[in-house]
C-alpha cells in the first residue's frame, strides 16, 4: 500500500470516528431532553391543578404536594447522575485510590447495605470469605457508590421475596463480589444492554419507579477505573446476580 492509500485510510477512519461521536452526542441529548421533560411536565400539571383549584380539599392538596415533591426529587437525582456520568465519561472525576484491607472494606460495605436494605424490609445474607492479608486499591467512596447502585436496583426490581444475598470470595489474584436478588429478572437480549447509558428494560414503567437508566453505566465506569470488571446473570422471574471482580493489591499482577 502506498503512502496515499494509507493517508486516505486514516482520513476515512477519522471521519467515521467523528460521525460516531456526533451520533452518540445526538442520542445523548435526545435521551436527556426526554428524561428531564417527563417529570417537569408532570410537576407543571400538578401545580396547574393547584392553581386552578382542582385540589379542593386538604387531602387532595397533600396528595398533589407529595407528588410534586417526589417528582422534584427524581429530577434532582437524575441531574446528579447526569453530572456524575458525564464527569466519569470525560475522565474528569478525580479518584482517590487507597490501599485498604479488603476484608474490612467489604465488611463495612455489607453493614451499610444491611442497614439500608433492612429499613426497606429486606433480609440481607452476607458472607465474606476473605482473609486478613488481602488488600485492595480502591476509591472507597466511588466503589461504595457502585454497590449502592446495585443494591438499590435489587430493591427496586424486587418481587415478593425481599431477600438479597451477598458473597465476597477470593481467587489467587482476584476478589469477586456477587450480589443476588430474587426480583423480576432480566431477559437475555436485555441483559447484554443494562450497562449502557440510559438503557432501561421497561422504559415507561421504570421511569415511574424513579430510574435514571444511568446507575449501571456509572457503576461500569467506576469499576473500569479500578481495572475491574462487572457483569450480570439473570433468570426472568427468578432474579439477578451482579458480579464485580477486582484485582487484589497484595498480589503482583505482572
Ligand atoms: P435504572 O436507573 O433505570 O434502574 P440502571 O442503569 O441501574 O438504571 O439499570 C438499567 C436497567 O436494567 C433498569 O432500568 C432495569 O430495567 C434493569 N435492571 C437493573 N438491575 C436490575 C435488577 N436487579 N433486576 C431487574 N432488572 C434490573
């Protein structure tokens, strides 16, 4: 191949890349506009209802205010998630990595999950098979955010069986955390896409239960920064398990 062909090839690649970015940006803006618009439309509707005297008695008024409050909260959370995702995406979020005891870190995380989830009526089974010498290099706050996002999904998409099993295990060089729920599960085609930004299995219904569609995309970004991996297994109607795997810091990975 001569120099001209090489140059032409490179140019084409660069144009394709640019078009891909542009497409991505357009999709992002469309999703964001839609997701912001929906709660705002509903808030506006309720405020108009109050203004026009539809909320005639105190009970109705309380109900209207409650909806407005919840929708504003959803909006607030969505905007926080958007900021965070975009900072992660642009690599502008500084990470504060520290080497910590793995056993201790997961025990603390387990305690926090148990506290939150039991408040919501969940039984949490936690097993930690790590030994004292194992360490991890993590940004504890960000890593805990990943765990929180996963557990909050386990709660959100639960059915009657309000139970979460968490198991932390170690292999020669890795540590794996498995978070299993007994909720509605995810069908195979959707399972491949749940870590994509704004992807929701059931678009309309999931918006109602307050999902930004960014929780797992944020989780994936954070785990990538830890040079780890995250994946899901699921059986429809039976439940989902999310696995996070990260390298041990007390082992030389060369
Ligand atoms: P959301 O904010 O909508 O929950 P996520 O990025 O956290 O967004 O998850 C993406 C989608 O994956 C969800 O909308 C939901 O459809 C599906 N999902 C995630 N976790 C679970 C789970 N534990 N059980 C069933 N479905 C899940």
